[in-house]
C-alpha cells in the first residue's frame, strides 16, 4: 500500500496544466460501443478509473490501446453483454455501458453498484428511463438484465437531475427509433461534451447543457474522433490550492465558463481570481474569509468541490455553513480534518465550520476521491507533516498529482507502507 507524505506550509506558485476530464472521458469511452470501427479519443487522462474502462471494454470484446494521450478503441463484434460485479464495484460509472449495449445489441447485464462511500446512489432513474423506451428490465443475482428488440423514443422526466442517468439515456436514445425528450436533465459541462461527441458520431442530440435534451434516434453511428474537455474539478482543486497556501497559481486549461460558482465563492473568500486567455490565475488572500456553500446540480456549486472548499473554510476567519444537497453521507473527510485541528460539526446535511488559525499535520486516511483532494489541500496548508493513506482513491481521479503540486513548490512524496 502506498501513502502520500506532505511537508506543509509552503506557498504554491507557478503554472500547472489540467488534464482531460475523468467524468467526461468515462461516458465518451463507453459511447464507442455504439458504433463499429476504430474510435480515437484524445486528451484521455491516465487514471485508475480509465484503466477500469479499459478492462471493461476488453471484457466486452473491444480492442483498446494507447498512443500517448490518444486512446484508441476498436469495436467489432462484441462478445459479451455483461459488466461484472468486480468492475462495477471499483467504479460505479461502469453502469454507463447499459445504454450503449442495450441500444446496439438489444441486451445488457450490468451488476448493481451497491453502496459507496458517499451514499446509496441508486440507478433507478436510469432504469425507469430505459423502461419508458421499451426495455424489459429484470433483476437477477444482483445484476440488472435489460432487453429490447429496438428501443423507441419516449418523453422522460427525471425526478432528480442525474448526470449518469442523462448520459446513459442520451447514448441509448441515439440509436432508438424516434425522438426522445429528457426533461429536468442534468446540465453539467460533461454532458455537453458527450452530446458533441455523439453528434460527431452522427447522432442528433440537441439542448445538452439545458434542462431539456432532445435526441432524434438514427439507424447507425460512425466511429468517434474527439478531444476530451479539461477537468473542471481538477482545475478547481488547484485554484483552492492557491487560496489555501496564499500562493499564486495560473491554472492552464481551466475554463471560467465551467467554474462560475467556484470562482464566485473563491472571490467571496478573499482570493483574487483573474480570468486570462486559456486559463485562470488565482492569488490567495492573506486571511481566508468565511463563506457559506450549498452544493446543487450545475450551474450550482459542485458537490465534487465541497470537500476541497471545506479544507479552505477550516482556515477561515469566522464560521462557514456548508450544505451538501446532492449526496447523503458526503462528509467523510470531516473526521480526518478534525484530526488536523479543524473545528467542524455536522448535523444531517449541514456542516458548521469554525475557522481555526492553523492546521497541524497528522496521519489521515482518504475515504473517497474528493475527500483525498481535501486532505492534500489541508496538508499543503498545515504545519509539519501530513501522511495520507489509502491513496488509491486519489489515483482514480487525479493524474500525476504529486508531480503537478511539486512543480508549484509543494513538497509531496509517495512512499510504500
Ligand atoms: C456524477 C459524477 C460525480 C458527481 C455527480 C454529481 C461521473 C462519473 N460522476 O455522478 O463525480 O459527484 O455526478 O455531480 O460523472 N440518483 C437517484 N437515482 C438515480 C440516479 C441518481 O436517486 O437513478 C441521485 C443520486 O443518489 C444523487 C443524485 O441523484 O443523490 C445525483 O446523482 P448523479 O447526478 O446521478 O451522480 P452520478 O452520475 O453518479
């Protein structure tokens, strides 16, 4: 097992480039199942979750290979229709094969993901949508089995805007007969990236990025050529790093159009945020001001930035209230921050963060992907040394993280336990 050791207390300065977005790359790579041929996707980040995609695509019978950041998928006759428990368990997003497999092959068998560190996270809305499009869905030994001769268009209303649900149904509807309308759809930038990719494959998707997405089904699609968008959550994490270390970082590739809520809250916290050509520069404040945050679907403040912001607020000059409205149980990082001297109490979905003057390094444990990022940020700002164990969570979603932080002046090393 590896752990990360951070010698804190250094101001970070310089320029760092964000990688391709994990959450955009995952659905895009599964979308390749929709068309036979050789697909080429550029700017795919080298992450553990992407390695899981490689395994899953290979299991299904596709050929996968890398040329630098270019990911190639060769889709021929698929020999499998099953996403096994072992893969879905390590990455919930594996359920995104459901839509493409069902649309292309008329059947799919996908393990139910079960619980995860940040809550129950059901997929009932994905299934309800597919049923409305004519799929017969049964449950067998923890697996969802879906069958349909050919899916047909439908009008589908999501009770909650779901990112994965919107993506799964967009992919399925691309090869369905007739028109599908998704209402109360999620509006995240990754959905827009997927819609653009599907349209390059010959699909007819309109309205992605708004609450109503319309997909006119086509009979067949062609191979994909696409470059994955920059990772807005990785960008946001570096921006908070500038604020929490009172540093000065230019985040190359950060797109302000995707980061409105994060930029606005960083400014409220006293940071100087400058939107530049091709990136965003953040200068940290002398003293962090307390800021209240409510996570809500895009364009609201992203739940995937909540933990990182809490690290910043733990050093605020007053009390901040953080409401987590997207996932239940997404406060696992709180106990770890407390071990570093943070003063945080939780009541249901609300955390009250009373700012302290400084954090102290401590051995802490990463519990999920964004919680790991939160602990790195806290460690960068803390006095002395912070040791983070279970770093495999971090490797699921951050590419070359210690190398990137060290290039900004941090002192982070990875050691084998
Ligand atoms: C995606 C992101 C994740 C991010 C989340 C919210 C990927 C791979 N992951 O996750 O990083 O934190 O969006 O921005 O892109 N829900 C249901 N039933 C469903 C589906 C969802 O009740 O069928 C609920 C969930 O439990 C959650 C809320 O809807 O409370 C939003 O979840 P959703 O948008 O689906 O998140 P994911 O797509 O899993």
